[in-house]
């Protein structure tokens, strides 16, 4: 079985990336519940466990089954790369009651197992249910995600930077097929294996691509109107997200640059900010900044401002030196 997302003449030009703090909030709940998703997030789990005692997640868990359909209104699509949680929460709270009722009914119906009898009470007053759900989602954001959002956002932005560079170097087809091993490009279609058989025309809307930290190892297509067609995919390199950087720099590189600068240079195989590097290597930001200046002056790294921070990455010379080529 596979899902086919069919591109028309205008869809490639309208395909773009976005980062969704609200999707990360809901995806984090799956990590809390499924031990198979937890191995890359143990430091985060240790940090958020005290907050779990303050949350009654049951209304959200009823609507986000492990197997089944989750209402799209819970995660409105960001309009652009700089969209924040406040914008998404505002759109969530503006969902029409009739859409809330329709999507909740579908979620409770389209699943392989029955739901608790009291779950149907969510349909008694859709407007009140929406307020209850939005308040709970906002509380989950504040307790589970907001304290860690700077790190998560920089990690997701690094993934987007990598994908856009891949597209620039090799084209849209290669970039899309590289998102996940289950994805391949066939003709004019993006084919995703392991999903119920369906053929969806993008119909000029393009495809919204959303990287996620907490979704691994799943993929989450969004294909039902009125939501914009989208695909949420696991960001690359999540094994390193919560860990200090583990580098394999050679003794020769360490002797040449110094061990700290060698480690920073190797860590910049993908874009990262001063703050991210400071957390990874357990250094003061001022110390990292000093070393980055030396590496940049030697033309081993370059920096590019992306909204709130400067993101550094190896130059071609730096990459050659780091990998010994």
C-alpha cells in the first residue's frame, strides 16, 4: 500500500517548508506514551516528567490515537517560516464549531479499536470542546515544549537549511526522495510506502513540508480539506539533539587547531548557532564566539543570519580539513 501525492504544473513552485511548534507539542505526547519513540529523547523526558503530574491529557489522547485519524484543526498549518505558537493557537481557537464536530466525529469513528463511551461527550458542545482542547494544548506547550523551544527551533531550522541546499544542488525530485527511506519519486508523484492506498492531487496548492523532532520514526501526511496538503517528516540527526556533540576529530586536527576548535569545526558539518554550540559542547557562549571568530578568519567556517541568530557552517575548505580529504 502507498499514498501518492500528485504534482501538477504549479505545485513544485508552491512547495515550501515551515516549522510548526503546535505540531511538535502534539507529537511530544506520542513520545510520552510510546516507549519505542523514547530512546532519542531520554534527557527531555527526565526534564518534563515533573510537569506531567499537572496535566490531564485524556481529552487530547482520545483524539490522537496511535492508529487512526487525528483532527487537522489541532495543528493549523503555519503561513510562513517565521510563524510562532501564538499565531497557531489563535487559528486553533478560531476553528468553526461545525468543523470541530465533523473532525472529532471522524477521529472517533475511523480507528481500529472502540473509544470509551464518554468520548462522544466531546460532541455535545463543539464550541466548548474547542476551548477546552485549545487551553490544554497551550498548557502542554508551556510545560513540555516552551522551555526547550530555542534548541528545538534551531535544530529544525538546520534541517530546513540542509533540505533547501539539497534542492539547490540536486533539484526538487532528489530533495523530496531524500526526506525518508519510505519516500520515492515516480513520474509526477511523491509516493509514500506503508500508508493506506490513495491518490491525492495537490491541485495547485503545492506541498507544505514540516520537519519534526518528535515524530520519528513516523511520517504524517495531511491530505484532507480544508487543510493545505502537507507532509510532516522526521528531522535528520535527532540522535544528537539532546546530547553534547560527539566528534571523531583526529589527533592531527586537534594538534593543528586545538581540541576545542577542532571539535567545533567538526560539529559544524550542519548549520548551528553560537548558543546551540555552547550547549552541545558545554562551553560559555563567549568562549564559543571567540573560537568561531578564529575559524571564520581562517575561512574554515562561514556565517549567515537567519532571522533571530547567525548560523555557522563549514566552508568547503573547512569540510575538507575536518574529514581529512
